[in-house]
């Protein structure tokens, strides 16, 4: 909620925080494990994998 207040209630600005929050809940078994793609974060997952340099 804090992110939404700071961003003028623009939800797109808080998607990274929302994804981290849901991952945390799934890690602690507070919600069922679901693929993040299914939860609407497919584009963020692709960005995340592109940021990581491949090890050679």
C-alpha cells in the first residue's frame, strides 16, 4: 500500500514490489505456489532473466 500512495495510486509503478510480496508469501507457504506468469508477471520475469549476465 505504501508504494501505491507514493506513486499516486499508479499500480504499474508497484509491480516489482507486488511480485516480491507474492514470492515471499509463496516461500513462507502463506499462499499456494503459482507460477508468476500465471499471476500476471510474465513480462517482469523476462526482464529479470535478461538482466542477469550468463556465466561462461
